[in-house]
C-alpha cells in the first residue's frame, strides 16, 4: 500500500500570507503521528517563477537541509519557470526542457510530469514527456503500478476559470492510458478546488490549493475564497490497485 500526502498551488510570492499558509500545511504534515510514504506537490509552487520564490519553497519543504520526514516529489505548473525551478528548488543545473522525474517505491512508481507550456497558462505534455513516460514504464518491467502526477487536469471541472486553461490534446493522454494498464490513476492540481472524477477509465483526483480555494459558480460571483482554510489530500493506492483519496483542511 502506498500513501501520498498531496498539496498544490502554493503560489509563493514573498508575501507573509503565502509563506504562512505554506508553513501551516507543512507543519501539519511534518507532525503527523504516522508516516506517509511521500509528499507530492503538483505545481504552481512559485507565483512568478522567480529564483527567490523557489529558494523559499526549498526551505519550507526541507529540500536543502533534509528537514522533511519523507520524500518530497514535485512537478511544475503554469506559474513555474523551468530553469530557476531546476536550479533553486531541485539544486540541478538550469535548463529549459521539461522537468520530469520518477520515484519508485516497493510496488508503485510515481511519475511527476511537466505539463507546463512556457509563457502560457494552459497545459500540454510535450513529445519528450510522452516518450519519457513510455520509456520509464518500460524500464519498470511491468511489475509495478504507476501513478501519473502533473499540473493541468485533462477534463472540464465545470468552472470557467480552470476550464479555460486545461491540458491540451486529452485524446493523446487517453490513448496512452489505453496502452498502459499499469497506470492506476492521475493526480493533478491547477484548479484550486478538491475534485474527484474519472478520465479514460482511470480515477483522476485534483488537489486543493494552498493559496486560495476556487468558488464554484453556484457558490458566488467572487472566484477566489482567500479566507478558506488550507487544503490537502491523502491518496491511498492499495494492494488491489484501488486509489482512495481523503481531503483535509488545516
């Protein structure tokens, strides 16, 4: 069984408000009495893609001093910038290609995929990323289940804001899933609202936003609920391959 904590859309911008909200959810997770296998952060870590914002994220998430009690897995969002993300968050040489990475657990692999399009708010998985997914799954030998994590949901969420900036070419992703039965589910962010649905026959879970919560059309005209508590999710992939998600607020 794999247990992932999940946060998304921190939008760190140097403000005291953004820092406090990120530290609040971090403190809750670091103090859990039981251990989770990893923390997954699905993009929009920085608000402006500035190096200083990633340095703050690295500090908050314990990526520099080993302060995290479990692995921290990340992927970029549309507010992120690949070169400073690599340099200041991951401690790698700056580069502009897609930021893709994998973490292998005992019987499950989590593939963190870059769905950002530099300079745009909508998303896409590039040819390079699709090739990387296929090669990574091939390298696992078919003996492990996999979860795909990326920023942009590939389905409509019934709000005009996130639905204006979705993942492009969802049919290509659906075709990948049809070829790859080992992919047990998809985990995304971007929409600032916890949501659960199905895409191409697989569970798709959207994580809540740390910075603010999206008000749905029937909840009022103001889009951003900045007073809502910070949200997080816990995903459980059990031994039968079933993905179950529990949402919490802090």
